[in-house]
């Protein structure tokens, strides 16, 4: 790996880290979700500083083409993050339905209560006018 | 609202201990000068039935929102109810009811400079505290966050993970606002935030017991580790927000920490 490429990878890793940490400071992402993205950033930076890690890993897995290990790792990490996103999305969808259902029930209860209050007010008004029993 | 003190108790699957604890509140005569609200965080056991049977006021979340969110619901309730002070405590029986009068007195007492504390923490690590032996990992975590708080805010807090806290209206009104409270893990990060915003924090010795039933929030190996990482990151974020002036400023000016006169 050339020094220029190494520097680009390290700079990219640091840039991504700053973007994520800035988003967390501005409450654009929760701390737990930010951590999920910070870990890959550190992996990018470490990969940039120590490119020989790629060769060690490719030797470990008997891969002929060392960058394939990097691609495999990237795909696995992306898959895990994507899975986490979909998991959160599913939970949010269920919670949203529950909230909508509870809101509908509350609206119905308020409507019934309003009708009862109105009837009571009307009957009270009739009593005051002497129309009532 | 009958009294100016509200006791907030978040509860999640506490059927085994909540009844006994509520009984101890009556025993100590706490309900003569304090109102109580239990925030049922969508318990799946018989917590609600017990609360209904004992005729204790409670609010139920539609689904589990977590400890911090339960507390924030309590703060919002206290704001709407016009309370002056709140004391938050766990419903698992770890926090002894005898701590309530001590915290309440401390919240109302002026120091030599004429200031009242905004936030009173019941500590397990002061001279007169009575507590139970803690696991080594928890001790390490507490020491670690003690140091983090000291570095970030120059404040010495002996028990940064204590859930037993007394707050005056100045604090809970601030916490009740959107975005001002960590509704996942409100611990060291919130203490640093309040200290950096100029709120007066005081610790008093507390009596705590070992949990006899139910499950702790931080059990296992991965959960506490994750908690430590998130808490450290969250405390760092609070520190940066404070330096970049991103924190919402206190409702009342610094030094105006007398809720009796300000509200």
C-alpha cells in the first residue's frame, strides 16, 4: 500500500469519526447508535496505520487476494449495522402502532366523557329553567 | 396535589417488592407530608394489580421506555402538579424509606451562605452511610465515574450511580423539558451536566439494602460494559455541549437556587 493511500484512509477514518461524534454532540444520533458507527471508524484508522494487518488476516484465512479480506470484513460490518437498523425500525413500527391504538382509545374515551358532560349540563340547565322534572 | 413533596418511583416488574416498600412508606408516616406516584414502565407481572389493590396513584407507560424515561414522566407529572420538591427512589426496596425525611430536610435547609441545594444525592459511601457489600466490578465502575465527574466538573460525588435523589423544582422543571434529560441512562452524565450548569449538588449519607427480588438493570457481562462505554461517551458529549454552549440554560439564573422565592 502506498503512503498516499494510507494517509487518505487515515484521513477518511478521522473525518468519519469527527462527523459521527459531532452528530452525537448535537443529539442527531443516540450515543448507543453512534458507538455502532465509531467502532468501524477505528477499524478504518487502524487499517490505515497498520496495512500489514490485511496481509496477516489474508494469511490466516488462506486468501490469495488480500483486499478480499477487507471487502469481506466491510460487508460483514455493514450487514450487522443494517440488521441493527432494521431491528430498531421494526421495534419502532410496533411501538408506533401501539401508540396510535392507545391514542384512538383515548380519543373515544374523551368523546364519551364530553357527551356525558354535555348531557349533564343540558339536564342542569333544564332544571334551572324549571322545565325539568 | 396535597403536599409540596412528591415521591417518584419508577417500577418495572416489581411485584415481589413494591407492596412491602409501599407499606414501609406508610409505616414511616411519609404519606402524611408527601404525595406518591409510581411510574409503571409497562410491567409484565402483577405490579399494576398490586398498585390498584393498595390504592396507590400510578401512571402506566404503553410499552417499556426505560428507567430514564420513567423518571422523566414523573418530572413532567410533578411540573403539572405544581410540586416544589421531588424525591426519586427505586421500587425494589433497595432505598430505605428512612432516607426520605433526611433528603427532604436537606433540600429545604439553607447552608452557611444562605443557599439551598438543588439536587441531593443519597450516598452509599459517606461516613454514616449504611449499605450492602457490592460486587468488585460495580465498585470499579463507581470509582471510575467518580474520577470522570471530578475531571469533567471538578465536583466530588462519592456515589454517581445512586438512584436515590432529591430535586427541587428548579432541577426537575429543567429535566422535564425535551432533550434536557438522558432518558436511557441518567447517571454520571446528568450530574456533570447539572454541575456545569451551576446547580448546587449535595450528598448525604443514605441507608440502602441489597435487592432481594427482581432483576437489576445492569446484569451479566456485556450490559455493564456497554453501559460504561455509553456513559463515558455521554459524559464526554455533555462536556463538549457545555464548552460549545449547546446546553439549554437553567430556567432561573445561577445562584437563584431558592425555589421558595423564585417560584
